[in-house]
């Protein structure tokens, strides 16, 4: 990458810091820092939800899958997310919004101390924060790989550069900074993605390549499901996406918490669903075409970077690279803010039991310290991501498999139909899923033979999900009836009651 490319990339990083400084003026309380004060417009919340849902790992890990497997990645990933949001949009966004409006909830896990109890809330909080450190570490790794492929920047400095800029604006502006940078990043990646699409079409002979290039690819590349990414895997991952994008992933729940009204929360979910349906084909087309332009690549994860370097002039290379970083920085800053909210609102009050409740100013300061610490730890972990299966291993398998056992109690706990599933069921769900994942990971790959070998990824992700769901339901039916406060909470979430007793929504030490 030449000087002009570096100038474009440098301007992008300065823009992100500038947006963070601007957003800092809107943050005067912990509620502003973690939920934008409940005043985020639906269109901004929807764009932010979309941008926070994937990172530059798409252009590394998923680019490798697109190169080797073709269009299947769109069907089990992007269209699956869109469908899960459309189905969930009339169920979950409004319930998240009611939590903030009626109960003044700031953290996605704050309601769990009433719905279940404090121990269940703490187990889910600690384990979820730990898993997110691994997940975000994989995102930094993907960004560093891209920066190395584009400009030869050493891996360490790639992690420090992208992570450092994100750390600065996240600590300054909280959720407002996340959302406003998401908006600017969306515009940048829109321009960059279209530029890349036009460049690839020009290389392949014009617009006719949109329908003509497929006959030049291997036959399996035009199959929606094949190989390791079978219909079974897609079905399993649909349920993972359903849990994640409707609020099981804390940062995405925050977008619904930040919406002013229930209708705004629903609109934001549907906007994000539309973007997942329409935009990924534009991003993926160059990746699908990469085997034609660069056949027999030794490392398919570098295919998108090679396309960019080969087909675009230097200023546009800088713009595309900025667009790739936009996804990582949007997702990681959102995750950092969500984890910080859980630490400040859910974990610290338990650790400080018996002492005075933190003032709002101290909660805001603690939120900034927690954001800084989380991002710093995830950057450190990024340096060792290869020990956990690399980018694909962490994001698709580790995170996909372990998300379900932690998201099921959080998301299904919002629904009256699961009212009998109390604290014992929530802990059993988490524990069963973790054990199932451990058992599956210990099975040697050679134990699956013939057609069953194609279901290895589905088994890795699906076994913890299915076992944890069964444990949540079964233990719930065997447990005593839920406590009255839990029933009143569910009535509020269902829209049949407007509030709860003060003792039911106060800080941990008064419950």
C-alpha cells in the first residue's frame, strides 16, 4: 500500500477518534454510557445492530470459506441472521425496550437477579465476559492478518493499531460513540464494498459476470449447502443466530435497550434484517469470484486482500481496508461496552456487597475503566489466537457452540412460556452446555466416518445448544414454582403490568 492509501486509512482512524470525542459530550451518566439514555433513533439503532453483528473476520475466515465452499456461507450465515431477526422482531425487541422503560435496566443481565437469582446472574455474567474476551481477540487477529496482507505490518502492531483506536473512542463516548462510529463506518464500507464489486466485475469482463461467472466455478460452489456446511449445520446455526441476534449477544440487546419505544426497537430489528439480506451478497461476490482470479491459493484467507491489492488503486485500497476495519471496530467496541455494563451493574455490586452503592458518577468512571481493561485483555489474547483454532475455530465453533448455553437463559427468560424455568434451570442449562462442548471437543475426528464426518461442525455447535435447551426446559418443569417477583417481571415484559415493587428492581444488595 502506497502513501495515498496510508493517508486514507489514517484519516479514517482520526475520524473515528473525532466521533468519539464528539459523542463524549452526550455522555453525562451511566445510562448514557451504556444505553444512550434510551434515546437512540431506530434507524441508527438498526444500522448499529447490523454493523455490530460481524467484523473483518468476514473478510478473512468467511472469505476463506467462500473461496473453498462457495455460496453456502451466505445461506447458513447472512440469510439465516435475516430470517432469525424477522421472526424474533415481534417477540424480543419490545421486551428489551420494556426492561429499560419500566424497570430502568441498563445491563442486559440486570433483570436476571429478579428473573432467576444472583448466583445464576453471576455465573452467566462471568462466563459470558470471559467468552467475549476470546471472541474479540479473534476479531483483532483477523484485522491484524488483513493489515499484514495489505501493507506488511507486523501482526503485533496490527493488533495494537486497530485495538488502540477502538479503545480510545469507546472509553470516551460509550454506546453513543459506538453507534455514531457505526454510522460513519457503514457509509465507508458501503462505498468500499461497491468499489470492490465494480473492480471485480471489470476484471471478469463486465456486468454479465454477475450471472456468467458461476459456470467457471466448481459445481459445489453454487450449492447452498454441501460438505461440512450441510443443511443440518445450517439448521443448527440458525438457532445460534436466533439466540444471538435477538439479544442473546449482549451488545445486540443493548441496541434494543437504547430504543426510545417498543415500536422503535422492532423497526431497528427489521432494518438490520433487511441489511443482512441485501448487503452481504455485494460483499461476498468478490470472494466467490476469487478462485477464478487467483486459482490454487495456498492461503484462501488472504483472497480478499489479494483481490484488493491487485484490482484497486492505492487510495481505494486504503478505503477498502478502512471498510474492513469498520466492521471489527464496530463489533468490538459494542462488545466492550456491553461487557462493561455487565461488570459495573451486575458483577461489581456483588463483589462490593455490604458497602454503599456506587454513585452514578462512579458507575460512569467504572464503566470507562472496565471498557479499557476488556479491550486491553482481548488485544493480549489476540496474540495467542492460533492456539484456539485460529479465527474460524474461535468464531464459528468455539463462540457458536458456547453462546447457546449462555444465551438461552437470557433470551428465553424473557418469555412467559418458560416461566417455570428458574435459577436451577438456568444454571443447569449453562453447565450442561459446557460439559457437552467439552465432550464433543475431546472426541477424536477419526471417530466420525463416512457421511457422518460431514456433520462434525454441526455436532460441535449443535450438541451444546440442544443439550442446554433440554436441560433448561426439563429442570424447569421439575423445579418449584417461580417466585412472585419473577412472575411480576414476566407480566411487565408481556405488556400486562406496568411496573414492579421497588425492592424487586433495586440494586443487588437490597433485593
